[in-house]
């Protein structure tokens, strides 16, 4: 799987658009689906956060990242 955080943003915006467009029974379904997407997104973001913390811990000496498209800038380094 080669999804990135930018793909997650796209999925979240699709869920938001579906909520805006839904009415009646479709709205109930869209809310449940958006809630599920949100819960999965939180897990993905938490996982990426752990990855960033690891990169900080090793001083930024990481060739590539699973979630993050570009090497993150580590603030606070001298």
C-alpha cells in the first residue's frame, strides 16, 4: 500500500462533501460513514505522529518515510 497523508486528506474532504450533499436517510448513512472514516484517520495520524517522533529521536537520519511525502523539517535542532 502506498497511501500518503495527502491521500488521507483527500478521503476526508470526500467524506465532508458527502455529508454536505446528503439528505434524509442518506444523511444518516453519510454521518456513520464519516464517523468511521474519522476514526480510521485518527489512527493513521497517530501512527504518522509516532513516525515523526522516531525521526526526531534518531536526529532526522531516516532515508524515507511510510506516510510523509517529504523529509520533515525538525524544528528546534541546532
